[in-house]
C-alpha cells in the first residue's frame, strides 16, 4: 500500500542544539557580517541552507568505519577499500583521493587548461569556473534553452545543448577544447537532472571529435534517481546501475564526496587514460599528498566508501527527492517564483521575479538572502550576479543569466517541522516583499567573490 506521507528512512541517535535568535539579534549579526551570510558564525543561524556540501549527517555505519580508519601514510587499507568502491562504480582504474572536489578540479583543469583553451559545460559551477579561468582558459555554458526559463517545465532541464556543442567544437577547433564537462545534477542551473539520452549524445560528439568528456558527479545518485523516474527505459533499472552506465560514457570524473557520498570532507579524481593519470599523480603528490591518501585521513576514506554505497539505497533516494520537492511544491503553491520542476538537492527561488522592484545591479538575490536571514534566521546562497556576474570595460555589471537563491538542503539533517518553519518564513517574505532593499558591493576579491565580498544595503528613500 502506498501512503502520501514520505517518512524519513532513519532514526535520530545524536542531536545538536540550535540557538533560537531574535530579529534584533539577527540584524546585528548580519551587519557585523557585512550582509554576507558566508561570514556569519554558525551559531547565529537557525536553519542552514547555505550548502548541502559537507553538511550531511553520517550514519552509524560510517561512524563505525571511522574507528577502523588506517592512517598509514602509504598503502592504507582504507584507501584500497575506497578505491574498490569507486572502481566498481566508475570502471576507472586511476583513482586519486583529494580533500574535496575543487582540489581535483584544480589538478585536472590546470593540466588541460591554459591560455587559448576552452572548456564547455551544461553549466560550470563556481569553483569549476574559477579553476578553469585561473588557468587562463575560458569556460562556456551551453545548457538547453529550457534551462534558462525558470518556470518552463522540462524533465531534464540540466541537459547540454548538443547543437551548440558541435558548433563550438568546430568553431574553436578540437585541439583547443580543454574538456567537455557534464555536471550531474546541474547545480547552478537549479539542481536539474541530465538525461541518459543527453549524456549519450554528448559522449558521441566528444568521441567523434576526439575531445575529453568528464563528469562533475557530486550528485550522481540523485541524477540517477531522476533518470529512473523520468526515462521510461530505465524505470526497472537500479539507480546504481544507471550511474555505472553514465560513468561508462566519459573519460574521467571529479567528485566532491561532500554531497552524494554523505561525508563531511573528501573527494576523488578518476581517469581512464594512463598518461593523463601520471600527470595527475605527480601534481597530486606535490599539492595534496601521497597517492593513497591525497589530503584525506584514513577515517575519511572509510566513511566515503561506506557513504557511496548507502547513497544508492532506493528508499533513501526516494525520501531525498520527495522531501526536497515537498518544500518546493509548497512554496510554488504559495506563489513564490522558483525554478520548476524542483531539483534534487535544493529549491531555487527566482529572486528577480520575486523582487521586480530591485534592479539587477542591486543584486535581488543577495537581497532575498538577507531577508530570509533577518526574518527567519535561514541561511541561503545567492546563485546570480554576485556569484557569476562580470564587469565590462567601464566596470558596468554584466549580469548572470538568472538571479537565483538556493535553499540547499543538507542530507539526513532536518525534520518535517524544520521545513514547515521555512514555509512560514516565506509567507512573511511575501507579506514584506515591498520592504526588501537592494545591495551594493563595497569590497570584493577577483575570484569567487561571493564567499568574502562585503555589502551595504541600499535603502529606499
């Protein structure tokens, strides 16, 4: 018998207290943090939706595995356990642990990048783009048109535009393409999935032109569940088998294990080509650590190996996707503009549509981030022109394609009542939307400015 209520497929064994704050306290905290929620202290936050990266609650088996971690500098048994798990999933022989995904990106894309090189993705995430551009290369996004229209329904809005891909490879020249990167799910595009059909088409084009295809696979399990639900030919295939097939289409993969491997720290870089693997290995040893630990402790690798198994449990995945959809569906019914359909790990609010009175150059996404914190103590993340905007020669803002705010939901952390509270805060957001203020940047770094920029509010006269 099927019931409407999707319960959490776990029991709570350990709890962590949340400090309840007042609006007046949060005003002071936000001002002290220069209106950048990345600069808040965690104890000043009630509900933390800043990121789902490294914020998962680990299982009893993972904590037990931590106690078995082999901390040998070389040849750790924990590494071999992790290697076997990743090999069985990816089919890739050359596997290197890294402390998190961006370390793998830096190694791989610095080797393949450089001035004159182009990287093509459905949508590069912030650290991916930063590592590519830091090398001197350019990063181009070619998500399908539906992926740029927040409310237009498409089952796989994370797909790459294959016509544009073919044209770009011919225009730039295959030798000048550093790599094609398929991000699953498409984080910056609203956590939207990529279909197996699209992955196969992208793979065929890359093979035709002799271009490397890499997976940014930090949410591969969630993407696989969407394929199982939405592609008819995969409805009777397990999510893990779907993931194995997707890995078979590419030349390598980078994973921030802090997402779908359910750990607080860790990642890996995996490639099929031996020559490329040797270059990766040398750079890994110089910058991360020896090949069998790569910046991770043995206990981290134990937990990672266990998490990569647990995440493909179909009961867990159903709960994960349905619980995220519950929040998105309720906000949608309330009239909150957002990316539709709801993605796997987060709900993405269309701040530009919510605050049409705030110009893009006053960062409506950052305004909503501040309002969510002030009214409810909810920490969220701007995915718009603060994160991805650029300047022209006159220092005028070239805005991002969308002005979004991401509510990234940590795995196995919050209960139904927490989500109901978030919904109530959005009711207040709607009531007080006319009071929202624009923002201006007063200080910013050259790369990844959203992490450390400082802001000031622009109050209405």
